[in-house]
C-alpha cells in the first residue's frame, strides 16, 4: 500500500511538471495558436484584480494608465507560477523517493530549480532529477529572454501602422475623415494601394495576436490610440468605398475587409468569445443605423466625393459587409477597453463581457 502511494505521488508530481512545461512551450515556442489553461487562469485572475482597482478611477486616462500594466504584469507573473508548480511537482517526486519530509523536499526542490545548490543527495536517481529540474529552470529564463524581443517586434509593427493612420484618418480614427482626406490630399484612386497595406497588417495581427495573445492587451503608447479602433476605421472606410463611392471597382478593398474580419474573428475565437461566423443582414442586425450611414454619405457628397446614385443599394451593400465584423469589432473593443472612436468603441455599452471570459468554454454562435 505504501509503495502504491509513493508511485501515485511520483506520477502526480511528474504530471504537474509536464503540464507546466507544455504551458511554457505553448507560450514561448509553439508557432501556432495554442491555448494554455494555466495561462488563462493567471490572466483571468489578474484581470479581476485590475477590474477591482479600476473601480477607484474617474477618467478614461486613469483607467488607461492602469491597464497599461495589465498584460506586462500578467505575462511576468507566469514565470513565478511556473516555477512554483515545477518546484511542487519535483517536491512530490522527491518525497516518493524518500529524500525527506515535505519541508525538506520543497527545500531540496527549490535549491535545484533556482540552481542554489545548498541541498544535495547521494541517491543517483535523485541527483538526476535535480539536474533536470535545474535545467528546466534555466530554460524557462532563457525562453522568456528570447520571447520578449519577439513580442515587442510584433508590437512595434502593429503600432507603426496605427500611428500612421492618424495622418489619414484623424484622431480618433474614423472612416469619414479617412475618405475626406484621401479625396482632398491623395485622390481616391490611391486607396487601392492602401487597402493592400492593411490586408498585410490584418494578416500580421491574426498571426501575432493568436500565437502571442498577450499582445491583444498591450496598449498603444498614447491613450487615445488603439489597434482595434484603427482596424474598425479601416474596415468601415473600405466597406463604404465598396458600397457607396463611385470609383472604378477594385478587389483590394474587398480583400482587405475579408482579411480584417477573419483576423478579428480568430482573435475572438482564441479567447472563446462568442461571435457569429456566417452572419447575414438583415437576419443579423448591425450597430450602425441607416440614419448614421445617410448622414455620413451627405458629408462625403458635400465635400465632393463621388457617390453612387442608388442609396438604398449602397446601404444594403454596406450592411452586408459590416455584418461580418460588427459584433466581433465591438466585443474586442470591450475586451481591451478601447478609447472612444466613432462606429466602434462608442457603442459597446450594450455588450457585457463574461466576468471571467478567460475560463469560458467555446461557444458556437
């Protein structure tokens, strides 16, 4: 019976170590989106702590300053959590090998993991285990050091496009301002090349924000900028161009919209946030009202932007494009606490995120 208990404890400790290593591999090494339940627990608990702190703030600027620390702190907290679990797992294995009592086992495990070397054993199997534990500890530190430059390189690429958008779409970014400025400065014929640039950007954030999910919560250097409101402005500008602006047809805008809503859906899917996968208007309503659309077209027309004559068809075409990204855009704005921007974060109040979204099981829309 005693041998059975020792074997069970050894296996239990081994499972903890293996699962922790897989959590680290899915975070640092794996080149595809892989969800770690341990990471989700850490980020979820930290989000609750930050949500509690936000109750004592009065302005968006204060909330933004606090939330700027959410993702970096949560990311750094993964390392001590991994270390604690590995230390606990190895301590269980040492206990099953009769290294000592639980306190001595934890002390020996900590000495090996942190490569302090103040605790030793004459048992060769225990020595091999302690060497493997020390190696795991060093590997985790090395992986973190290699991981951060990769993350910040992806962050820099994302934010460069967001900052450049302000020149063309104003601050906060809006589809209206973007089309007015292109018409006034560049000419609407230059939009085709711009859509290609953002198609590449959408493909980049789809890859980076699912393989490096902490990036979703990394906030822009300026509190009034956000990657998600920038995405919304570009998607709306492309949808309006395709549906209502009377210029020669080009597939670039349509491809950019498709790249955009696929990227946003897959980021939302990573966090198990319900969103419609094949929505259709009018069965699936959108958050933009017909009056808002008509008002925008009137402003474009007054500025000399050539528009298609059939406004009813233009609205149906726009709604047909917008429905593909309407809900997922709004829920991501809510998730990252985006600053106010027209046609995106300005209408997220009716969406209530699950309090512990990170623990939710996958839903089908």
